[in-house]
């Protein structure tokens, strides 16, 4: 997945490959909200 993301950024924006940093961070649904609603609450409905 990291390679595909890097390839896409490189193709779209043309930065030097070694300047591309990809960070994948997993967040708990209790810590993420969309449109003012926690993901954990959205899943209940």
C-alpha cells in the first residue's frame, strides 16, 4: 500500500521520491468524527 500511495503522489505532483513520506495511523472510532458525529455513534444507527 505504501508503494502505491508513493507512486500516485509522485505521478501527480512530481516531487523527488525521497521527499514523500507516508504515515498510516489507525484511530479508534471513538476518536474520529465526521460531520459532528463520532464514527462509533454512526455505526450504531
